């Protein structure tokens, strides 16, 4: 059963265990702890479930503001932005038809989690199970509607400014994130084995927070090979659900009615020259492939996203690959990102500004 431990590298509590342990959702581990009557562990894991969710919650608050600013900075009027907000509010109503108010749902998640902790303190397993299910469902519907709103904004950028604006949009939004967090993956700054451990952990943690998987519990596919680790999501809770549709609520891909949001229609380096990669998925390619290639000479993660094709009902997984030696990433990975594999690696070798941050730390609350 999962337990929490303090990580010196991350400077906070994390889930203990190896990578095969990390693939199991925290939601599942809460239920397991309740079944085993490990009440203190169940309560700790329930609180940690919210900490995982909070990474996504805060990110989407930031992105929403940044996307609105991008639209305003590129000629969209305040009146048009208000109209877009109204439309997004209409298509992201809760299943009962009521308005989705993110802050209300977020407070509800905290309240339900507090009740899970109280039930554990009373050794009331039945109530703890039920309340944890409610907490997960509250987070799922909150997370997914945040993603829908993000996608609605990115679609508007494509509609008004053209597909060529998508790269500039993501570079503008993700630039500060890359500068503040990704220097830890520069081999001129840190040993890669240390960086890889951090990269793997925060990847598992983030995708559990996104509630990946067919039942949307946060369970992750995981394989280890001699040269790489591969994580798979069926679906990813963000881009994958956007392309595939929401099986839990019975709604279709966001490229179809009533949403009718744009998907990439032309080949670009930010969609691996593959039309049909969704505009949300493009941010993973920009942030974890292109930006690190340009700064360090290698990608931090290699992304294989799902592809939307009208009428296609086949299930698709998103796959993320992290190489044990980043200098051994195959040439074809660079080519599909519009790059050429360099002969030397690290920021200093590739003309980037070397940034030393002293110790590997990834603040969970920013």
C-alpha cells in the first residue's frame, strides 16, 4: 500500500515506492488503505489526492488568464471576449444543467476530502469509500470543464488568427514555465540520473492528477525498457478526452457538435507534421520536445499524441517516452519536431543561457 515520505529532491512529501508503484492512482490507494483499515494512511493519501489535483487546478487558472490576455493582445475586443466566455459557460454546464463555477467545485472537493479524513478518524470505512468516490467525481467534472474552456480559447486563437498563431500562443504561455522549471533537466547543470528521477516522479504525479485512464481514476500504463521508460494514458484526461470524447458523461469529441472546436488541419513542426493533433496536445510537443531541444539539444519527453479523424471511433492512447540517456534519443524524433539532432548537448553547447538553481526542487504550490 502506498505511503507518503519526504523527498529531499522535491523538498516535500511524495508517494513512496518504485515506478511500478507510482503507476497506481492515488484514488485507488485511498480505497485500498480504507479496506485495510489503515486509517491514518488513508487520510494522508486523501489529502495528497487534492495536492495532486491542485497542480492542475492552479495551472488552468494561469492558462485561462494567459489565453484571454493573448486574445486581447491580438485584436479581440472585450465585447467579443465576453461573448466567448458566455458561450464557454453554456457548453460546460454541469451534468444537471447548472452553471459550472470552478471555485465552487474546488471548495466542494476540499470539503469532501475533509469529510473523508473525518470518516477515517472514526474508522467508518463505508462513509470514507463513498465520500472518496464523490471527491474524485467532483474533481473529474471540474478538471474536464477547465480543459474544455482552455480548448475553447485555443480554438478561438486558431479561428481568428490562423493555425500559424498556435505556436506563438503556446510559446508565449509556456515560456515562463519552461524558464522557471525546466533548467533542472539541463545536463550542464545537473547529472541526468538525478534529473530523470525528478522528471519521472513529477510525470506520474501530474498524470494521476489529470485522472488518466478509461475509468478516470488516474491509473497509468507503464513499461520499462533497457534505454527508456514509457508511460501510456487511455485516455489522457485532457487532450485524449478532447479527441476521444467523454465516455463517462456520454459527450463526443470536442471537434464535433455542440462544441465544433478546431483541430490542427495543416502540417506543422508543433504537431509532428500530422494534421489531427489537437491544439491542446500541441503544448506537450512545444514544452517537452521543442523547447528543450532548442535549449539543451534533446527532448525531455517524447510525445506520441492521439490523432483526431472525423468518424474514427477506435481507442487511442497517448504515450510519453523518457530516455535514460537523453543524448540517445533517435534522429527521427528530432525530424518530426522540425529539428536536427546536434552533435553536442547541454545549454552551453547549444547556445542557450545556462541557469543554475542550486538544488533540484519542484514547488507543488505556485
